C-alpha cells in the first residue's frame, strides 16, 4: 500500500517565483517506442525539462545531484562541476554525462535513457571518489524541481512510503511523478524553493537538517540522500502517471529490471529506425554523425498520443528568464516548422511519418481552410496570428507525398482545396510573414503561396475540376507577376551600387482594401527592438534572404541578376563569418535575441545569426551550380557535441559568465527542428544534385522557356485595386454568387455579367481592357442570395 506522508509540513510557502531552464539543450531524447510517453532534455551537465504524457507538457524544471563532505564544501552539478556529454551510440538518443569536481575529488558518471515500455526516465549513476580517505565523508543527494502539468506554481510535494521504501512524489492537477532508486534514501525531504528546500538546507548547513514530509501548493523541490555506503553505482528512476499508484507502479517495474536490459532495447529500437534511412552520409563531411543525430532528433519530436504531430523544439528559449506565464515555449505545433521537419524526413526516405503529419494537419485545419499560427497537440490555438505561408505549406507536403507515391489510401484534396481557397480569399497580403512579426507583401510568403496554388491546381485537374484548376493557375500567375512590383525597391540605399533589390516585406495592412503597393513607400515597425532606440524604418531599407524561397520552389531561376544583386545587399548587411563558417541574421535591426551585454531576450534585444539560414543559402548555391560542401561543413560546425543545431549563434565577442561564445549557441532554442531539417534536406539535395524542395510542376510553369505573365489584375473586396494597365484583364471576384453590372464609360452603356463559380467558394467576372482603352471601369454588384444591390459603385482607372 502507498502512504503519503504529510505530518511535517515545510515552511516558506509558496517559495520564490518559478523559472524554467536555459533554452540551449546539449541533448534531447526519448525511446523510439510509442509505449514510452516521456521525453527528456539535458543542459549544463544535468537533466532539465522532462515531458509527459505528450511532447507539449513539461513536468520538471531539472534534476541534479548535490555533493557535500558535511563540512568544507557543498556542490551542485550544474554550478560546481565541469561536464562532458556524449551519445551512447551512433543512432540512438541515449546520453552519457560525466561531471567532474574541479578539484578532482570526485566525478559523477551518468547514462540516461527512457524505459521503452513505460513512462519512466532512468539514470544509471556511478559516483567515483578519487581519494579513498574521502569516500566515507562524501554524501550524494538527488534534487528534483517539479513543474508538473506545465507550471512551477501550485505544485505539491510529499514523501511517500511504497512497498516499505521512501519515494519522492509530487503532483499538480492530475499529473504525478515518483522518484526512487535501486539504493534506499538515507534521508529525504521536500520544501519550498529558496525557502525550505533541500538545496537551501545543504548550502547553509552542509547537512539535511530539515526533513519535511510535505510542501503544498507552491514552487516546491524534493531531495533524497542516496545511501552510497551500500554501493557507489545505482539506477535512479523518475516515473510519471495520472495518479500516484500509476507512477509508483511504473517506477518499481522499471527499477526491477536491470538498467542494461532497458538500454539495450532502447538502442536496438533506434538502430532499427535509422536502418530505414537513405544513406546520405557520403554527402556529409563528418562521416554522417550529424545526419544520424538529425534524423533521430526529428523523429523524436513527434508526439506519441497524437501521431503525426511534431513540435518545433523540446526547449523554452531563454527559459531561465521565463516563468509560468510562458506556457508555450517552442513545444507547440507550427505548420511551417512541422512541414519542414516532415519534408526532411521524406528526404531521408521516410514516407510513413510525413503521411501521418499530413493527416494530422488536415484534422487540425480550421473550418475556413486556414491554420492557426501555432497550437497545442490537441488543436487548441496558442497564438492567434495568421500566416499565409503556414496555410500553403501543407499543400506542398501533400504534393511531395504524391510525387513519392506515398499517399497510400489517403485523399488530401479536401484539405488542399480548402487551404487554397483560404489563400485566394484572404491574400495576397499576409497578416504575418515567416518571422511572425509584420504584415504585408513578403517574397518568402508569396513564393510558398505561388508554389502551393500551382500544386493545388494540379490536384484539382486530377479530380476533373478543370475550371477550378484554371482559376488557381490564373491566381498563382497573378501573384507571380506581382512579386517584383510589390517587393523590389529601385531606390535602395544599403549598398551603394545596388539600388534595385528585394526587401524583407512591403508593409501593408491586410484589412486596408486600398493599400499603397509601391515598395519604395511604407514604414516598417521593427518588433522586439531594443528599448529606447529607433524602431521604425523605411521598408526599403530592411532586408532578409526570404526571396531565396522563390528559387527553392521553382518560381525564379538561380543566377537571376536581381537575386544575385539582392544577395550582395544581404551579405553586406546580415552575414557574419564565424570559426565554423558563415551565418546570417534574419534581417537588419532584428530584435529577437540577447542584447549586446548578453541579457536574455525578454521582449527586446538584438537578433543573432541563424544556422538554418546557412542551410537555405547552401540550397541556393547548389541551385546556382556552385559548391555546397562549405555550407554542409558550416552546419556541422555549429552542432553541439551531441549533434544538436541551435536556433541562433552568438555573433559578438565572448561573454563567458553568460555562457555566450562567438559562433556558439545562444540561450535561444536548441535543438531547432527547422535547422536540422535544412541540414538533412541539404544532404539529400547535394546527393541528388538538385534542390529537394524544388517543385517541378512550378518550375515547368515559370522557368525555362518562360512564358510572359498573363496580363491579369485581381479586384476583390479586401484588395480594391484602383488602377489597371491598358491591355490587362480585370478579374472581379467575391465569395458569394453575384451579377456584375459594369461599364467602360459613364454608365451610358452598361453590361450585366453573371459571375462564374468555382469549387473554392469564389465567383468571378473577367473584363478585358484593350490597349486602346482609357475610360475607367465602373461596376457594382447584385447579390441574388439576398435579392439586393450593393448600393455603391466602384471605379478602376485605366492607365
């Protein structure tokens, strides 16, 4: 029987304000088995956030060992030891940590895996004492900081008696943890962090003088002294469940089986998983080390309760500066990140996971065809933004699976058609571009939208919906012909001899039906900029490399002089040469990163170099016929010892006390799945000699013997174009059936045209304007569904 102790309650409720841990992880892992619903992370030599029962639910802040001689010193592993970290095999995500006392008195050797059959984390530990005379004096403790059910506040800790042994337990809502070992605890306690917890006790007294049974409803910690007089080697288990009996049973099951058996099964499962991957190692320069790790890392970011759901990262960027108010971190689904991740797995030869991902996304699709900016695994939205590229990416995933003949019996067309309809109805200006900060006309968003619409048209034609296919192609062509007029300045000042180049985004409000579409105009407000500094700039003075997506998907040719000139500007503004190789910042004046003093990002800062952009540049250089090997080597140089790629790397002189070193990870996310995806796809692209993401049907339409743009201008209620060039066709569209009454003059002669329908819920009328025309086009709408006229006229000037 399990008995919770509660007689001796800790003082100091509720403890200090809770915080998470540093976002830069040195290792992440999980068992490949779906039966083991637990994921773990490591940083600074200790176990950090552990997730259960889904990959979006962190349950602890950290777990580490404490050491004291009872008199002269007290150490915690994170602060007082030097660590080395490695993977326990080439293909698995098992971790080996060696933490050494800087005075050479002891070291702690840990091997970490999760039980492939149950939600239990296992740490095989060996406590080595260099000086035999100290062996009897040194004492070893385990300290756990529960952050159950995703929060550090409101936790309750208890000691429990289970099967005649003391077990450390905690719970919050319906989430429970239980910790025990193959050695008994000589002493144990729980308390409120910073007030009555074991760390505070040992730091003050070099002994566990407070032995509390319970700490209720606060920021709590658990501590247990391992009885190392019995053995210097043991297995520690951390189990999770929906109630105490569940967690305790799993704990004792796991500890009852030798660690080596768990580890052997853990490694064997991962070896089988990688055995199915394509042999892309020859394209690497490290013998495939980062490839094997990237493959495993991407697979590990799929949830086990929601098959196909893949989060952006098992990390909370700058988590050590964030508390319970930051619920999401990066353990959320972003459709853009998820499609990049699954496309990389497709590039490695895996078709099953990408198909699960596509089905998951189709189920998560909104009723209007869009996708939330990001969301929890159960589909509940977190942030409420809309990003048109995130609506387009699932279409591209469906098309890639179709190309690979990997759709099995799943029909993606309902999702594809609904997403395409959303793009047509709500574009062309996106409420947010891929950096999630500004609205307007974005080259990268337009590239993905164009490619997706061409693919959607191909799907429609396969279903016999020729009219809808033609309409989608027309709309894609409309976007393609406007990319430069919307997003290329001819008054650039960032590089003296390059006045004409792509800009990051031409800012317009999607809610403004008559936006100024001249890319030389407009002011962009930089989000997350340094406080107290200038944050508004002419839009044509802010650049990023997002226009390279036009080449990636086959909308623009590599080597295009405008692309090459724009890269010169980007390199002058954003490129940083590091010991590993070149890296690029997102855009000039970016504020998403540590400030120059190394303080963590808390709403403002300075954006740093992003390795994934090195991967994007590598893809472009390959497409342009240049050597891609330097970019592969650079990405490998950015990887941690355990093969993790960071979101950002520090691009200033070292600040050692802040753990910031030039060319090495910042406190932002690590790993970032998007970065690993770029690397895997770059290996596949190098192996094939062409960009893996390139969509041939898009390239066939816009490259080679490229036809002239169809002279089409689109008018709709959310973009009421005011002028039309003579010789163009004016397409007037709406999302309900209508009859258009229109005239080329002053209503002296009017025509009435019934709108043509599409299966997208869009209806349209085309008006051809000859080269000789000069009179404005005037029109109004009759809505048969309501039996009413619009009640106002609209006018488009012909120029």
